[in-house]
């Protein structure tokens, strides 16, 4: 049962009156109260122990517990019903039917009502998980793509309202579509109410950030804390002349890091988390997870207290809204992100991004050598099947070349020279490349840079279209489809970036917008080309060819149980540096995926002598011993039982 201790130490924000739609507080039934009591009792001891270990503040813990019950009361009946269904099947998201798509609301359909009007297209595209890129209130010109939140309980006016969000999530649920959003908990915008009051000198609000009246302590932090954006936003602190203080700003000067050593910060951010979950959000993407705890003398990354906070967040979700998932944004290689899954007994995030494998995939295209990728996949495949990764080719962000340079060094590859080669290749300057794109945050001192471009442009569709080269276009489309087919074979859930399904190329118009011109990431954040989407059923168009072939792959993935997220997955030696082979096995079904990462015809000597296989796209029967694969070709081979 929940604690009965009361406290008056609740901020105006957490006590704010509900909006009109929530004016009548629902009365809990006996069954609902019993359900809540069961969940609360199950987690109470551990939650209290972790909270007191971190904060040693019983009154603030009591306040947290009281507010958990309040948010459960406010959660609507449809969401509570969904929670119960998902509690009965906790692995509901691990099926081979899950396919994601991410997009900016304004780019995709103007606003939330526009997205709601496009749900038939999303459904037609076999997508049942949409990631709405940041939509909470920000200030134009100081938004970092929406990751500088000025109000966690307000939608950007151009995108709609909280009521529109509720309508959208409800409409999605009727179609079996899950909704993901970003929860930016490491920092707030300098335009947030807390920041404004801190800047004005109110001590309570200054304590919610990291304020220093001189540079001595910031200088100590700078000795050990890496810079996130060394060229566009150097350093980790910003001087505020009007306030006479330095404030910690790990990302951009207008994004102030929150101080999670203050229990008020943790409580209030958990109330924001639950408020948003109650709007019908299914998946909460925790932005910049490793950064949320700061400690002098460390890198302020991946500290033990981060895991305490995420574990408490997981339990809070399981008490109030157990139907939701936590998706952690942890940009590290798979073996290092594993701690963010927690343990089987004490789980943290439900899902994490497979960032390094994405970068290694493009490295493989540029080098025509699958060795590092195979090694990377072997690492992922050795991890417990309970660990679910999100796999993608492109997303809203740049590509940082965070590869395994120790392994590459053993092959005689120098890190700096290789990063330059990759960036030159994907800009179209080296390696007989057909890619197009631009660099982001290039540092002439270190030689480091990140790359921006859409999947289609990186595969050569932009270049072939510009040059009206039909033979090159055919090969570029084949490369694009092969990469998606390979992504579907990886262990985890595939996610498309909106526009990839219609081969959308780079959009250079961002240079004409003064608020975007300095950020080359907008080259792949262009508006959805609905004129292209009108041709998805016409295979005489590039967009129709890509869309239809992706549909074919998506339907195979949904119909074959070997594509279940928790299937056995492994790589097989092909004896050709340009060809990758992935095996999948689940409940008696075995499928092999063969992928040629080069522009040359290849033969894969996989020597699988356990019987005949059928190629799922063509129906051809063969025994996979020496398999001939055309340039950028691929096969899905299913063992005939």
C-alpha cells in the first residue's frame, strides 16, 4: 500500500490544476486501487532504498509516492486497460511485427492533426511504431532541433496542443500504432521557468542547475569533462553577465544542465515524465542518458548514479503506467551500453540504440570489407536475447565515426586518416563514391567531423538522378534495398527515417533559413515529399520501386517467425571480404541472409550442407554452398524442413 505521509513541499508546477479535458478526476474502482497497490507494494522497498541512498530525504520521497498515486488516478481507462494487457505479455514489443518510423511533425505533416490524417499512409507502410521528434515548447533559434525544452507540459504552438497529442495517440492506438517521444531530462532551455528564476537570482532555482560565481570550480570540471561540440559550442560552461555566474551547459549555451543531486529536480522531472505518459505515449526516449549525473573529477558520463536514476524511473513507470517502454539514447558501442539494460532482476531501459553498428555499416560500404561489421554483429549476438536494440540506417542526427579503431589499427588502418577517408567518400570525393552529403562540426585541429545525408543520397540515388544515369540509378536502388534487407536481419527492431521509404534525397534549402543555415544536419531533415508518396504504387518511378521492394521485405519479416526479436542470431564465414552472411533461428525455422556490400558480383562459400533452402523473394530452391550474388545483391534463404 502507498505511504500516507503528506508534504507541503510541492512546487506550483506539480500542483498545477489539470487542463479542462481532465477537470473531473476519475474515481478509482476497487479493482484499480487493488491493482495500483499491488504494483506499488512490489517496488516500494527497492524504490525507497535507492531514493534514500541517493537523496536521504524522507519527506521528498513521501511527496513522490503521493504524486505517483495522483498520476495513476489521472490515467485514463483505455490506457489502464492497455497497461493490463501488456503486463500479461511483457514481451509484446519483441515480435517480428514491430517496424518503426521517425519524423519531425512539421516536416511530415505540418502539425499533429496533419499526422493524424496521414495514419492510413503509415499503416500502409507496415509501420506500427512512430517516433515523433521533439515537439515540446522551444524558442525559435535556440531549440537545437527541439532538444532545448522551455515547457515540458506545452506543445509547440505551430504543432498543436496537448489535446491534439491525446487525440493523435488515441487514433494511433486504434490502428495498433505505438507512439514514441523524446524526454529531454539532462537539461532545460534557458527559457524554461526554472532557468528564468535562476537567472534572476532565486536560490531555490539556482540549485536546480550548476551555478558558480567564479571560474575556479568550472575550471576543475573542464580538466576531466570532454566537450560535446568542440567547434560549435566549445567548453562545458557559459558565463551569464546579467546573473554574474557561470552555468553548466554541456551541449549549447542555451541548454542548462539540470542538477540531479537536488531531489526536487528528480521529483519534478518524474512528474513531467508521468504527465506525458498519461497523454498516451507508449515509448519514452530518454535523451542523453549518460550525462544526467555530474561529479567533479570525473568525465560526468556513465556514473553509477545514472543507473540509480534510470532504475527508479523504470520502477515508477511500472507502478503508474506499466504499458510504456523506456528507450535509452546511449551513443556507445554495444558492449558498453549493456549496463543501461540493467539486469534481469533489476531492469533499466527496455531498448537501446545500436549506434555503432549503424556507423560500421556505412564504413563497410566505403571499404567494401565486412570484417569489422561481422565482428560488431558477433558482439551484439552474444548478448542476452532479453536485450532489444533499435537498428537504423539513418536518423535525424549526423553520423559520428565511433568505430572500433583498436581492431582497425591491427589491420594497419590509422584512425585520423580513416575518418578523413570516410568523410571524403560520403561527400563523393574519394573511393569511386556515388554518395552525396555534407560534414557537420568539422574540427580542423583533430581532423574529426561527422557526416550528414539521407540514405538515398548516400547510396547514389541523388547523383544518378541528377546525371540522369539509369544504369547508376538501378545500382543505387539495389544498394539502398540491400542495406534495408540487411538491417531487417539484425537482432532487434528496425526503424526507418521518414522519407527513406520513398528514396528521399538531400534537401539543400536549409541554407536559405538563417535559423538552420549553420547546421548541416538539416540537409537530411527536409520536409516529407508527399509528391513522391503519390507514386508509391507506380514501379516505373524510383520512389515506387523503393517503396514496393521495401514492402516485400517488410511482409517477409512479419510472416517469418525467424525474424522474432529474440531469435538466435549469428554470422557465418563467407570467405569473401565483401559478403556478409547472417543466420537466424527460432522455433524450428532457420533463415540465412546473404549481403554483397560491393559493386562487383561475388560468390559466398558458406558451405551449409544441412539440406535445401528456398529463396524467399524468388521462390528458387538451392543448397547454399557456393552462392553467386550480384553487385549489391542479397538473398533471404529459408531452410526447407
